[in-house]
C-alpha cells in the first residue's frame, strides 16, 4: 500500500518555500493590520458565513485513510446535516446525505465505520449499495411500478485528491484547487498513509480563532514553550498561496544543505509544512507523521475540531505503538487541546467581553489578515 520512499519527491513549490527559509525566512510585505472583534462574536456574521461559504465551497470531509477498504461507510454530522462518507466496492469515494429515500429515516447511526456490502435502513429495511444505489426493499409488491433508480441516496459532489476526500453542498462546486493541493499531498504520499487515531474536540471558540492559530508562527516559541516551541526557530517562516488556500513552512534547523538535498527525510526533519485549506481545515506535516484537522462551526462561539493522525504504516511492534502513542498524546492532547484550543477559548472569552474592538496583527501574523480577506470577500 505504501509508496516507495524513493518515489516521493518535493514539488517545486515546496522547495521554493524551503529555499526562502534557508535565506532566513520572509516576512510578508504587509505592515500592522487589524480584524474586527465582531468577526468572532457576531451571531449574524456566523449565519452569513454558513450560508455564503460553508454551503458553497468545497469542504474537506476526511482523509482517504478513514476508509481504507471498499464497502466502508462512516456517518458524519459535523456540517449541520446528516452525512455519510462511503467507499464503494470499486474503491470510489462518495459523500451522501445519510437519509433513506423511503421515509426519510437516518440510514446509519453512530459515529464509527460500518463495513458491509449494503446499508440497511433500521425502519423498513430498505438497503443500499455503497455507491448509493437502492439495492433492495422488502415486499416489493407493495410498491408497484417503483423506479428503483430514482430512489438512490442523495449524492453530494465529491472529489478524492491527494489523500483527502472533499465534498460540497453546491451542485456547481469547482474542485480544481483541491486537485492542485492534491499534487502537493501526493508528493509526500498522503494517500498511502495509515490512520492511527482520530478524535473530535468541542471547543468553545469561533472557528476562525482556531484557523488563526495555524496561520502564524509568532506564538510557537511562547504558547508552546513547554512542548514543541524549542524545536523551531522563532520567526523563521515563509508562505505562499494556492487559490484561497495558504501553504506555509516553519524552520526547525533548515540550511542550504538541507535544501540542496531536496529529499523528504532531510526536509521534513528541518521544516514543518502546514497547509491552511479554506475555509476550515489544516494539514501539518511533521517529520514522520501528519495531522489533519477539520473545523466544523456549530455556532458563533463553538466549533468541533476533528483531529486525524496519519502514520506511514500500521504499528508492527509494541515499540512502534508506543512511539506513535507518544506523538499522538504530545500533539492532540498537549499542543492542540491544552495549548492552541485553550488559547482560542480564552480569546473568545476576551473578545466577547467587548474590551477589544479589533485585534492587532503584526508582520509575523499577515497570514491571518489574508485569510480574513478571503472570508470577507465571500460575505
């Protein structure tokens, strides 16, 4: 399943960011800027974002590794409608509304993966293949002349690219930028990775406060001083854009020799690449594993964050299992939950007090202003 290490090589864009880091990093050509506090605290603003962004643009549903086998489906409720992420027997990924077309009953309950050639409605036992087709119904004679082809599950536009499954609520969704990002993700073999752990965090903060944390490196040496901060060089970062998405690189121990090597083991040991996928997903490439975070806003002051940890292959020994558990606990429980998410919740409390009318951003935080420009352009 895993691609040979020698077959994977950085893209020109990834190497360009590495070269900038080797030259000491680059501050974006922008001075002090601001974002209104209302962007995080106004319920009407939240409603507008849901209507004009989250229902119109492609969204990340999950990594491909969530469905490693054909005939697998996982319920998903994070985006406000009952969804079903599925992989049919041919291996194609789909996102459906998790609703039986007979009487509108929720088709699959729970949150865990279901592995079966058919999904059976708990009410009247109508059954569906994993490609959404109505496969059977009891007492078919009670539905004379029923056109089974017209009663398949409602499929939303879906695209699998670079190891991620994207979907959209909009029928005219354009997945070109997902495909472009997929080229970068293919470069480090995301589609071949194994899902080690996943967890959904309920955070009492506006979703954009979570995104903000992954759009700047200014906080790393300070907020993460007791965890990952010592591994990074303060303020040494570079970034560019792919459509509305941002791609950034933060230096660990990058130098010209690392860039000249141009191989992943060397680069990933020297640089952490992070992809901030508009509107609300973050992919972080650590030296030997990857974290994907999918943000699902629930209210103006509440967001679900699903964290997936992807590793090169399933742990084969107890030693390997302990290694990956240590990394999982460091990032998911420590860096993310206890530090980034806690800081976002504290920020929500402070901004909701009215003490600050607008937040102030310095040159190391320019990515936040660029992200909010993308949000506001759609409002």
